C-alpha cells in the first residue's frame, strides 16, 4: 500500500534528520516530496502520530521533540523494558534456547557500537547501540516488548540527535555492554536485568 510506503519513507527521513524535531510538514508539500497523492500521506501522518513521531498540526503534522521531563520518562520506561528483555534473554540462554550464532551476532553488535563511538561517529554509534539492544529484545522472544521499545527508540533518537556529545561516556557504555553480554551468556537473568537497567539509566540525559 502507498500509505505504508509513505510511512516508511517519512519515518526514515525523520530519523535521518531530513525533517528536524519541531518542523511542520503539510500534506501538500510532503506529497510533492514523496511524489504521491495526499491520501496516502494523510494516512501515513496518522500512523506516525500513533507511533509518537509526529503530532497533528492543522492540515499537517509537526515532528515530535521530547522535552527533558518527557525524555526522562521515556528512559525510565525503556530501562524497565530492557531489563525485562535482558532477563528473558538470559533465561532462554540458561534453558539452551539461544543458538551460538545468535550470541555471536550480539557480540558483534556490541563491538560495532564501540568501534563507532571510538571513531567519534556518534550518530552511527547511536544506531549501532540501538541494534545491540534490539537484538537482545529479539532474543527475549517477546514481540510486545520489542514493538514498544522500537517506538521509544524512535522518539528518543529523534529528540537527542542534536545533542550526541558524550565525552567520557563511550568507554563506560562499552564496559556496560560487556557486563550485560556476560550476564546473558552466563544465563543469569537477575544480573542481566540489573545490568540493562543500570546501563539505560546511566544515559547522560539522566545525569549518568
């Protein structure tokens, strides 16, 4: 469906920073930019509003930007959900339900995130970090948690893209990822949950 195509194209443009937080998008201008009619764009606007990426604004929408209090709330929810998915992933590992190749892919995700951070590629590091945490959520085998986390990640990335300066945070994040990895590989649910929660709440936006 054209509406689905419009939704994915607009989501990609928002996440890539083509449309900045707070920017207003009209149906007419957006339809022209996407080379399609206004109807699928209107439907895409509704879907993106449900995802929390835009808010209605007259005959168009405005790209969502989370304020400090809203970001804090988002991180608190993310911390709780990622603690849950890490716990579930570790429990599945303890039960022998995770393939070695899946764990190897998780290790690789962590390495790529750390490499991007060390290279000063902060936006790439943010995307790699998301990939690492998303794979853990996948290993948890809980689609509901993964869907909610995807929405939270989108909102957080859009709202923090312009402030990705984290001096001294890269090395700490890498160490925290390794602690989380160790707990999952060892099949230790409680340790994995604690490591995931502490890691998310250590984000600079929360004073960590």
